[in-house]
C-alpha cells in the first residue's frame, strides 16, 4: 500500500495515524447537528480511535479479533 509521495505504508491504521499526526488540528469532517455545524479534527479522531481501541482491549479483544458495529439512523 502506498501514499502520495511514494511513502510505503503497511496498513490502513498506519495510514490513519500518520495522517492524524500530520494534520492534527485541521478539520477531518463536519456534521450539521442541533442546528449548527460541528467540526471534528484529525486530533479528535485520533483520540476517539485510541479510546475505542483501549476499550476493546479492556474487554479482552486481541490482535486479529473481529468486532461489528450496528447503529440506528
């Protein structure tokens, strides 16, 4: 797997964390909620991903384990 600039990356998580480190406080995405736009930065997403990962590990998930997510719209 490669990224712009020819840098070789081994996985999607590696790509995500490198981008989060590079873009930090830049907007990752925006959502319209409660009548206003809310912005989430790359740093916000990095924190959320790490917190979710820590929670899964605390529940006993190990490398290679699978999880599914379901939500109502």
